[in-house]
C-alpha cells in the first residue's frame, strides 16, 4: 500500500519548508525537502547599481543575518578594488559579526531547539515552567542585539559599516557597556553548553556527512579567504562554484548544492570540528570536555556546537572591545576607493554557515554581474539526505513519530505543523 506523509510547514527553516515522504509498503520510495518562499531576485536587480549602494541593498536579503550579508558584500567590493582597511575597522567588523552570532544562536538554542527537547510546543510555554532561565536567555540575545545596534547603527539592517571603514565609531562608554553586559550574560552561554551536553541527542538522522567551513586564520572566527573541507582539502573562496555546484530541483524554490557528487553541511558543527584547535579560553575547555558528543555524522549535534560558539562569541566581544579601547578610538573616516573593472568574491560565516557574495564591476564601479549563495542553499540537499535517513529508520514506527522527528531537524531546528497523510 502506497501512502504519503507530508509535513506541510517547517516554519523554522529560513524561507519556510515542507517535507514529503512517499512510502510503498515497507520501503521508502522518495523523500523531498522543499523551501517554498518565493524568489526575491536580489542578484538580478542589483545589476547596474553603484558599489556605494550595494551593501545597503544586499544586507536586506535577511534580517537575521543582516551583518553577515553586509560584511560579505563589503568585503567582496573591497577585494575587487584592492582596498585595505585599518586595524580598528577590522576589530569593529569582528565585534559586529560576533554580536550577530550571539543574537542568532541564543534565539535558536534557547527559543527554538530547547523547547523541542524538553517537550514544550514553544518558548512561551517553556517559560511558564522555567521563567528565570528564559529571561536569562532573552538577556543573552539582547546582548547580541546591543552590539549590532551600537556598532551598525540599529538592530536590523544597520548602516554604519561601509566600504573602506565605518561612517561613525562607537563611543568608549558604549563599548564599555557592551563589555559589562557580555560579562554578565556569559554564564547563560555556558548554561546552553551544559544543557545540550546533558540532553540526549537522537540518532535517527545519522548518516555520512561532508563538512565545510571557512578557515578563519590563527584564531577561531567567522571570516576568512579559504574554505576547509572535511576531506582534508583547502580551497580559495574564489573557487566556491566548484565547491557548491548549485542546481535547481523541480519541487523547491531554493537551489541544492553538492561537493563531488555528495551533499554537505555548513554551520556551527563544521566550524567547531574543522577549527577546534583555534578555540581559546572557556570555549576551548568546554569543547575538550564535550568533544565526544560532537559527532560529524549526526547533524543534530549542531545545537551543542552552537552553544560552544555562544561562549566563544561572548569572550571574543570582550576581547575585541579591550583591544579597541587599548588602541584608542579614532574617527578615521573611510579609505579612499579607486574603482576599476574587476571581480571580487568574499565569504563570511553567517550563523547557519558559509555565505558567498561574488560581484563583477565595470569601470564606473557599477555591478555587471552578481552571485550570492546562502547557507540554506548549501544545506538543503544535506537536510533532505538526513530526512531520508530518518525515514528509513523510523518506517516501522507510527506516522506520528515520523512526523515528530522533523521537530528536531536542521537549519535551524524546525517545528512541524500537523501532517497530512494520504
């Protein structure tokens, strides 16, 4: 007997999603994971736009990853025009991207993933039993929001970070306020690690995983010019198309990606596993304590990896602020730009994984061609692969259990609405 199990709406997947499992007797015939948000055509309508306006538009691709898109856009432009920025600009950008990680990871770990593991339908109802912990988690997220608000100019789609520098620089008082808040919320980040180290992580989706993450250099971080792959290779970000091999699929608006014919994963788990030796301080100690729980072939251990990154990001914000205050803040203005016909490609680690921006400019500094590959497009095929592995293991279980398994899915954790079985 043939039947179809459909999870109609995965609302925690960026762009919303749907999973369809086709079962014939005791055999899984097909599994499709679709992202069905309508295309927004940023790559097309950015053509002919002058470079100065490009980051203002491209940072609006995503409100959660606004700093990631902004910095990827800016760095691609700077590569095209051979722009070198100051140490202060580099520190402020590093502070900004780590603040984004805090606000995004705190939201996912505490408000989206944790309720599923503890048996609550959402964070609001979880707060009825754990009000103190939920309030602490919200304060941690607010700390990340504070970084974005102060450094970028507002909490969403900030404007201060520019090609060649920053239009305005935070005050010493503002930076000291961020540092104080980070120190106060660090125990909550450590609590996230403790919680996910103690919770049992399901293994129904285990399967072979290829991992990719940026090489951040000497220290763990979220920007770099090379891509690390779990097969031991290292590639310039300019070769991203050979790494991602984007293709369209008939049932999804999001493209799927593959590496040497296989799906792959980007995100916190690849970052931590591929750059574990670059972690420092408390984050390094927590990784060493719980490293046996971080399994390359179980994508659900991404939650624990995000928690470790939370601790790292809190400490890194404090470190960046100390360096900025020690050097003394300066109103440097923007580096002078000399435009030319050229191409620039940059990559930034967004919370969900590697984000690529690739621009080609004419001699007037206007976009001729643009390509953006998001983490969602890279993770989509891998998510489908994990759904297939889960379906095969749970095929003998009641349909309800198969549906509920999607609650603990990926990118980030998803929450399944009632399924329709036919």
